[in-house]
C-alpha cells in the first residue's frame, strides 16, 4: 500500500520536471531563433513558441490528468525563469508575470480538456 502514494509523488515530480523543462525549452529556443533576449518581442514566439507551449500543456494534461490545469501554469510561468536567466530587465517583470498569467489561461484550459479525453 505504501507504494501507491510514493509512486504518485514520483509521477507528479516527473510531470513538474517535464513541464518546467518544456517551458524553458520553448522560451530559450524561440529566443535564439528570433535573436532576442525576450522572444515575445519577435513574431516567431507568437507563431511557433506560444502555440507549441499551449499544445505541450495539452499533452501534459493528457498524460498526467490529475489537476491538469497546473501544467499550463507551469509551462507558461517557467518562461519567467528563462527571462531572468537570459538577462531580461527586472523593471518590467511584474508586467511580464501578469502577461504570463493571461497567456497561461488557454494552456490550462487545453490541459483540462485533454485530461477529460484521457479519462474516457
């Protein structure tokens, strides 16, 4: 019986790690493609990076359906780590966090919808 909760904790830790890594990878890759510190200043992020982050959130919700909304939040808010790691100015960080919060809504919604599909 003890293995059940331990397995769930390990599964959640793996899911958080995958979501965090995926979000950082999307941020970093689109920043490098667009030659920007903050990729959302470039159309590549909006055409490729952001849709990819939303889709990744949906995939995570399908694979780990328990409280799936969190995957959209983790994927999108991991961008904040990418921002600070790549040397973005901290003066606009509060505005960036608000924007990430808004951008996480479709990602969280898709993750929840994908979780419902996985339970069928």
